[in-house]
C-alpha cells in the first residue's frame, strides 16, 4: 500500500513551519481505497506569501482541528504504507517534525515522485508538479491546495508505476511487506486477485520476481498455477510469497508488457520466453509457375518473414484463414496435397491457380495485398483499444513503422496532441516479438480504432 500525500504549511524558518492543510490518499497500486483531507490549525500565523499562493488564511483555520487531534487518523491511514509525495523529503520532514512535537517518532519508508520522474520520464523541461503534470496532460484542480496536488500526484504515480518496467518500485513494496512479517496462504493470495485482464508477478520470500505471466482472468490463471501438478507449478507453489498484478484492460497491452518485462527481468521460471516464443514464420516464395506461395517454415533469421507464430498448428490455422479471406489456393500454399485441383477449386472458392486457370499476375496481386496489410513499414499510427476502466483508453504508438510503446489516457487531447502522447508513452523495445504480437492481435481482434498521422 502507498500513502500518497501533500501538505501545505505556514512557511517560515526551517523546522518551525506548521501544517495548515493535509491530504492523504491510500492507494493500492490500482485505485484509491481510502482518503483523509483536512485543514489544520497550526497555532501560529501564516506567512503572507503563502496566503497568496494557497488561498488559505488565518481566519479559515481558527475552527480547524489542531495537529494532535488529527494525528491518530494520520497514523491509521498510513499504517503499513510507503509514503509517496512530490518532493517527499519536504512533506516527510514536516510530518516527522509535527509528530516529534507530540513525543512520537514517526518513521516510514518514502518514495519521491520528483526523483522517480527524473529517472522514468527523462527530458522534461521542469519537474515541478504543476509544469510536469501539464506536460503529461494530467488534469489538476485546486493547484497549491493539498487535495488537488495530492490527487495529481496519485495520477502521476500511477503513470510512473506503468513506466517502471524493471519493477523496482513493486519489489521495494514486497520487501517492505516481508519486513512486516506477513506470510499469506495460497488461498488468501488467490482471493485478493481480480478476474480482469492484465499482468501478474509472482515473488519469492526475498521479494524477487520468479515468474511473470498475462491472462484475461488473473485470478483464474493464478489458481491454475497453485493447483497445477507440472514440475514448474509445484516449484512456484513451494517458493511463492506474494503475487502482485497490473490490470491492463486490453489484452494487446498485456501481451506486449509480458514479452518486454520477461526479457528485462529474466524470472527464473520464464526461461522459455526469455528469447523468442515465435518459432514458426510465414514466408513468400515464387513457385515454378510464377505464383507467389505463402510457406510456413521454422523461423530463419536470415530470411524476411511476413509474420510469425508460437506453434506450427497456430501457423496452419492462420494460413487457412488467410487463404480463405484473400481467395488464394490451398495447394499453392502447401495446405492441400493433390496432383489435381485443390478442394477449394471444386467448391468454387479458388479461381484455379492450382491448374493454371488463373494468371499468376492476378493471383499475385491478392498475395501482395495480404503482405502489404501485414506490414506497417513507414506507417505512423496510433492503435486505440480499451483501458483499465470504462472511461479510459489505451494507445499503442507506431512511428515510421517502429513500435514506440503504449500508454493509458482518459482525455482525448492527450492522444490527439502527438507531443503530449510522446511524453506519456511508456517506451518499449521494437523487435520481432513485438511486431508479431501487434500483427497477430490486429489479425485476430477488433480494436476500437486505428488513427493514422
């Protein structure tokens, strides 16, 4: 759990400031689960420049609770949490100072969204909260008030978590839980998981990642791991300490994240997926009669493939659908062995290329149409698909035929403005696997829309 907070103060000399307003949002990594917002009577006057900045004046605070009256609620809402703030050293110092005045030693692990942003969202002109969220298209209301700034920090932190492909923040959270001595049972782990599409991370007792997977139903998939009898399932059952997850909404995002994060983190039980999972590929070759044949073969890096598949059966099934969709010949594509015409010709779904009754030029035009549709070389496009919530969308950016990454957004101008889109995009590797994942997903599924630019 994270306690994302913002504090407004009276201003004044170092360690003599008093809190005038505090906002704390308890965040489980996915959504806000609790909140506490209150004005606080600092029992001292507010500096004039702070009144102009925040709009909070001395008269507003006369009837507000004093810090000792809200201290218990602050301890309760931040219990077992990592404190997160924009410039955390300031907010954490102010909190500790107020608690020390009451004789209480307030100690919490902290994360600073300024430092995390500098690492995970590099190249920004400014990392002040106002300018940073504006550059990222994050809406903020009540600027320089605790609740508005804390809520903007929640949205910023959510984006930072998504950009943390090495999962350093997630692992630090698990290690903090390990220190608190929590040892959940397998059933408790399963019950805490959602039945949604996304990525799941299995950790051992040191907090390290031992397995990364994706599923359209995270709870069901983890249950399969915990009840499975295969060697890998039994090892996972013995070693698991915690399971964390990230809902993606779109299966395309889940597939892309799984591929990328396995390669980066190299979990011990994802050995097979550390390299490539696409062992079969589709190639085009001219036969002796001049017809372009679509040939399914073991992947060969020396040859230019059209697309690739995880298994020969997936490849055959896909090639059958392609042959049918583009009115091609099963015999030419190696799907129907015969010395005569193919079965499709007999039912008038093939124009007779297998018997030389269709000119190679006409036949090859349809093959080339398929090949061009499968490529996105030199294409500039944004693939829009469903997000994690009803009012959210995800976007996959392809620029000059190169996959740049993905993002989640809830305001159209974030994706219509290419500069804001590039700021909020989570950068990812462009490689054979990502291209195949995108091609395969677009071939099998309908997305909300594809915007070309």
